[in-house]
C-alpha cells in the first residue's frame, strides 16, 4: 500500500472535453493561420486605417464559420489620430537631426527648448523647478526602486504637470528603433531609439546646455471603429449568466502588432472554435470578443461596458487575453478574488497543466473597465517571469516571425479549458466588490494617484497655459478621467 486515500486523488470530470480540445489545438494550425491573415493581410489594424474594418469583417466571418451565434460588429466613435512626419533636431551646441516618430495623440506643433534627461523617470524626478519650459527625455524603463510598473502615459502626464513644453520617449532596448504608445494631446511627443537617445545623453554630459527642436504634424480627430462580439451558446443553457473572453484587435500603426495584441485575438478565436465543438457539454454562454482602439485609450472596452452595463451583473467573469500568445507560461493575474484563485489551482491539478497565479490589477488593458464595474476578472499572465519592459513591443519589429506556434497552442490549451470550467462551475461565488472596495484595492496597488493625473493635468493647463492648442482645448472640454 502506498498510503494514499481515495479522497486525495482528484479526478478530472471533464477529461473527454479536455481530450477533444487538446487534440484540436495540437493537431491543427488554426491560430497561426488566423494570425498570418490578421498581420500580413490586414496590417496593424489601427483605427482609421483600412485594415481595421477589414480585420473586423474577417473575424466575424470566422466566428460564424466556427458556429458562434449573435455575431456582430458594434460601432463606436473615438477620439482618433492620424500620424504626420516628425523631426527632432539639435540646434546648439551642434547641429544634428534624428529619425523619430510621433506618439499617438500628439498634437501637431513646433517647440524649441533646453533638453533635460531624467532617465527612467522616477516620481521624484518630475520637479517643476527642473523641468518647466524644458523638453524632457525619459526612457521606457520602469524605475528600479518602484514596486509597480510606471507606465509611459503616467511619465508623460507628470512631465506636463511639471511644465515641460515637449516630450521625448526613449527606447531603453537597443536595436528596436523608436517606440510608440498613446499619450494626451497637450505637448508635442515623439519616440526615439536607444542609440540616438544615448547620443543625446552623452552630449548633455559633455556640454553645459543642449537645445533641441521638435516638429510634429499630426492630427487628432473623431473616427469610427468596432468591437466584434460572438457568442458560444450551449446546447442547453442552465441560466442567463455568461462569461466574457476578449483581447483587443488594434496594434499600433507602425507595426503588425503580432504579439501585442494579435496573438491574443487569435487565441480568443481559437477558444470560440473549440468551445463550439463541445457546446453540448457547456452550461453557460461564453461571449468571445475583440476590442477596438485599446492602444490609444481602452476605447473599445469602455464603449462595451457602457453599452452593456445593464447586463454586467450577469457576467460571472471576464478574461483578458491581450498578447496571450507571446512567450511565457500561461497563467492568470486575478484581480483580487482569492476564491477564483482557489478554483484555478484545483483546475490546474485536474487538467495536469501549469497555470501560475497571482493577485493584482493594473489600469492599462481591456479588463480595467470591467473591473471598475465590479465584474470579476483576470488577465493572461506569467507571474514567474521578471518584467523588464516590452522589448520589441510597440515598435515596428512586433511582427509575425516573433510568434511561435507552441505559445499559441499553450495559450489556447490553458485558457479554453479555464473558460469552459468557469462557465460550468456550480460553486462560483466571488462576491461583487463595492465601489469603496474597488477604490481601496486601486490604492493598495499604488494607482490611486495615477488615476487622478488626467484631471490634475487639465486643471494645470487651464491655469498655466496662455495659448492652448485647439486640439488640447477639445481634450479639456471632453473631460472624464484617464
């Protein structure tokens, strides 16, 4: 006798479902086939470009082909942006120009001023006495002494609040070129490569003063984009609760956005395909979604939660798979719901899978509007990995060749079976959070001050700017939080 009791042996109640799902995923190439179409045919899928609507049509076609019901594109209007040429020049003590790109939502303008470099931009570095009327350069690295990730948008807003007149976002990774990423339409903002940024850093060390000129020619304007919605409807529905699984569809306009986000979008599609094959075993509806316009403001998920707010009390779970097909283990960052983590650890054992978990939340992807509406949610995550930044993410090198089939398959294998179990679980009882509990958790994570920055920035502009750019005026009039 080995000393094991029957009670300690955890059986898998969904072993036949798991075998069906795993065999479909690991004997086919549907995810990679879809990824190739989204990237090579439809490009970045950035709002306002032709590939956006074309990719929406393609995904709807595929979801219908897989057997999803209620497939549709939900249109919404966003504060969009069109890129124009951008330049950066050193005007003294030498003359030199650099290859740069505007950051989305930058205004079209020209500024000249003294350059100040603050490295990764720790919070203490945003000193008005040091930065006022200067052009600030900051790297994409997160300050090493911070417990949380310091996002690009927060660095930008803190620079504006310190009186900066222009902003340069320097890639801290070599050989990937200038990075991109959304900001607010207040001061001209550009991305510069690691190599050119370090040249400017050395120049500053040698000289008492370096003066640079930024010129941008971008346009901020309204445009339309879409969320794609499709439902996997069980053969026999037990109640009106449902699960949402989604990823944003839009990449940045300079890149295919193959890992971020398209690897997540095709994982959602693969989940839809596989759940449709086992819907006779499924108990509750699963809504599979791709969100539009995430990269420049989470517009799609905010639009969805506003339009569908009345039914969110029936949404038992939202799983965000942004960039889920990249490298790493396919676990979960669960947003302050220990009871869900306990279930996932049980499922991990019965699935014979590796699903590392942690508890936390950040405001930078499409789970966030759901979290604010008290929907229990989680994101794809590898809690065992050490995060140092995006690497080739948000550059032109986020291309199809960076995605490996094994990562797409693992993402689909873990998350399809997790979503199936969430939809079927009878002991699902995470308590909905009150607004106070949500606010307290945001504060615990260190994002309470971050959430207030946009409104503080608006007030600062109104009080301190003599001449306000027309597109900045529109930003002030729109109001709302970041």
